[in-house]
C-alpha cells in the first residue's frame, strides 16, 4: 500500500515538472498519469525496462522525467502538429 502511495506522489511530481518544462497544465490526476506513463516510457527507452524494479534514485527520477517530457512532446505533436 505504501509503495502505491509513493508511486502516485512521485508520478505527480514528475508529471508536474514535465508540464512546467513543456508549458502545459493537466491538473493533479493528469500529472499523475503523465508521470506514471512517462516513467514507463523512460524505463523502456533508457533503463531496459528496469525503472519499476529499481529503488528511487536521482537517475530513475530523471529517466521518468525524460519519459514524461517525451510523452508530452508526442501528445503535442499529434494534437497540434508541432512541439512547443
């Protein structure tokens, strides 16, 4: 149960930071979703799928943040036809 709460909090922080970088606002739930999906994408691209098995480190946090920024860039590209 504690792991799930930590996952949601870190996901929200990662999503919020990615939203600041990409100048987007998705609200609390949207930030959590972006953060968790970003961690998954970042883990697939950079950490060979090991992001969810690793303890929280600066590296795993940055991989999650990069994945969230990539996710928002893809969403912007599909929605608006350009990246901010």
